[in-house]
C-alpha cells in the first residue's frame, strides 16, 4: 500500500495577532517568486448556474510589464505588502522562550508553514496585489523578499469583502466593485452600501428569462457574452439616481413595511416600464450601441430620466402598462434611435455620445416632448 505523498511547504518566520472576531492575522516576508507557488488568483466569473465566482479582475498586462521592468533592475526597494487570505490548513508554531521586558504584548513570533499545492488546490488566495504578484513570478530578480499580511479565511465571501474594502480608495474598476457588492454580507461604508441595491437589481434583470434585459447587460464576469450590449454602469446609474432622488419612481420603495428596501417593488417598476420600451421600440432593442442609441449608455440614462417622470405620474394607476404604452407611442415618431436627426438637439442619431452635455440634452428633450404631447392628449 502506497503512502499518501505529504505536501511540500514553505516555512517563514511570522508574527501572529488577532483582529475582528478573533481572526488570526500574520505578517511575514517571503521570496516574491514563492507567492505564485502558494497562492491562487481568484478570477471573477460565473458558473453554469450563473452564480458569481471569484473577485479578481483580468490581468493588466502593461501594469505587470512595468513592474517587471522595475524589479529586473536588481537592487530595488519594494516595500508594498501583498495581502493574502489563508486556509485554516496552514500551520503556525509559536516560538518558545522568554519575552523581553517592555515589549507590547500584541503579537507572537513563530514559524508559519504554507503547503505548496497545484493550482486549484492551493491554501492561499491573493486579496490585494494581483498585478504585483504576477510581476514577482516573472522577474529575473527571483530572490527579492516582499512583505505579506495574511488572514485566516477559507470563505470567499470574506475574501470579497476584504478585496472591496482594501481597494475602495484605489482606482479599482467601478464595474468590478458594482458586480461584487450584491455578494457582500457585511456592513459596508455608506458610499458602497447605496450602490448595492442597484447592482442587485441589475443582476436580477439580467438573469430573469422574462426580463426585457435578459442576457443584454454586460458585466465584468461575462465580458465575452455576445448578446450583452448594455454596459451595466449605465443601468446602475439610472436606478441609483431614481432611488436617491426624492422624485424618483424607485425612491417610493426605499422603505418597506419591514423597514428595509422593497426590492420586489423596484424590480416590478423597472420590469413594466422597460418591457414596454422594448415593445414600443422593438426595432432599436437588443442591438449593439453602434446600431442603436437606445442601447447606448446615453440612451439608457435619458430613458431612465423619462421613466421617473412617467412612472411617478402613474403611481397607483390601475393600468400603468397601458398608460406607459400610450406615452411611448406619442413619443415614437420623434425618436431617432437608429437613423435620422434629433430635432431640437441638432445631432444625428449616431452622434449622441455618453457625455454629460448629450445625456442631459437628450433627457431634457424627451421629458419636454412627453409633457407637451401628454398635455395635447389630455
């Protein structure tokens, strides 16, 4: 009978302390080339059931190349710490012996052993420092020692939480943060928490087969999906604005009887308005932005402003879908999503861009048209 092969490991001198809910946190130095031997990069993606996996964005090649060039110079200073999440399977042995007097008793010194396993079975995950870690694995300066701060957690939710909080003040892609937010369960800073509901609604609209947006929203985990023609940030802006604006139609659902936001109410409102938009502008729906400005970020945002005006006007109406339909049908002859020129704007259909001046101009134009046409129909 063969004996199971014991995993090799890398052992380093480390300091251990505890934070939060008595979580072990370690600080140590390691050869830069060894990080890629013990740690995984958890890429953001979705599995067959559409559940979100991982949290890291794609490699930024120019960024990595620049770091490699710097490291290859040899005698360089590189004090930037890598942050890792460690599985409880790592082993820490505290050193014995007397503690010198006068030292603050906030950490213990010892030996931390991290098993080396093949990719997919590793016991460490990079939370912050992905690009630096990739560069360290490719540099000729393989023996450079780099600082690492690591915490014990095999839970991907905790890793995502730390990833967002660590990168909050850095130029992390807004779209990446937005997609991760619905998966976060801890108390978030206010500026992040207000973005969580719109992103959650964005997920629901993209996943529901009955939704007018089904499969049309491009998220970072599905960049290569051919049917995804709407950038998620445009739709998230629409919903965030509607929730925060006291006159927004989604603001009516900020507080439910249970005390929290009425997500279902928001979803139904988005569903009924945009389903009708899809029906009334079917020739412009689902096409790439280069062929339809309705699917363009500028068009989505402008129609979002119109949504607030129409839906707030119809709140409590017995047949809102029919009223939305009538409003959009009155507008339809004046809209130029796929050809022609927008009267009053002086812009051809494909000249409308996602810049504040164009978005504001198109929004105001649609709202004025809706008001004047509805007054004539009354």
